[in-house]
């Protein structure tokens, strides 16, 4: 299960950065958005992508036995993903409800990841 979660998270990290750069940044440029806004979006897109990449790498390292997490640290990769999803939901529900419909596929993938992570903690 750790292998599956690691691979999915790494793929999601790549998609996160590419989508942010190719779709969202392009749309902001067409709208002639302020450079600070475009830069902020790029930073957030890259931050999210890097976060997913490193959690995915941690899951893969656990799978191959390169690292072992003990005690509460076993829950850190799961906690990072959960915090990411919770933040996304809070902003969407309270500030941008129009995003919820567009986020359904991504949220489904993250809920599957969370369930697999929960099942793989021993």
C-alpha cells in the first residue's frame, strides 16, 4: 500500500505543478494580472507540488525499508496530507464555494490516498 500511495502522490505532485503553470498562470497572464499575483500562484503551486513529492518519497522510502517511522511519527505523512486537504476545504467552503465542484476529482483522489495511508499504518 505504501508503494501505491507513494507513486500516486508523486504523480499528483507533477500534475499539481504542471496544472498551476500551464493552466492557471496562463489564464492570469491573459487577464493581465499583476506580476505579484502570478508569482504568488507559481510559488503556491510549486510549494504544493514539492509537499506532495516529498510525502510520496517518504512513503516510498518506508516501502523499500530505507526508513522506518516509529510511534507518532508513523502518522506524519498522513497528517501532512490531511492538513493539506483540510486547508483546501476550509478556504473553498468559506471563501470560494465555486471551487468545490472543480475540486471533486482531486478530493476523491486524496480521500483514497488518506484511506490507503490509514490502512497501511501498522
